[in-house]
C-alpha cells in the first residue's frame, strides 16, 4: 500500500518493503541506501508496517473529525489545494 511513497529521513532514498524470513507477519520498510553494496545512508532507517498503518489511520481520523467539525473551512482548503495543484500541473506542461 505504501510502496513508492516512503523516503528515508536521513538520506532521502526510497524505503523498500521487506518481511521477516522466519515470521512473514513481520513487515517493514527500510532504507534502500543502507545495504551491503550502497552503504550511502549511515543509519538503519526503517518503519514497521503495523506502526505506519496506525499512524496513517490516526491522521485520517483526525482529518475526518476536522472536516466534520469545520466543514466550510475544510471545503475551502480542499478547493484551494486543488486549484494550486491544477496551476502547478499546467505550469509544468507549459515548461515541457
């Protein structure tokens, strides 16, 4: 679910999905730049999938509560962000 979306806080490299060979239910993402060949990231940056899912779900719940409580402000913020994204996309198309 999170593949291609996570980056290392230390070096900015991609976090790759892995699971424990002895216990496949232990899933995690770790820095692609901290391996035997690259070693360009000085720390072993990783995050467990279970923890990541809990954090994301907590943020979705927080955002949902905000949207319910402050519906007008939420709608304005979403529309504003959508307009910004559309303008950025148009500018990128013009440049290329």
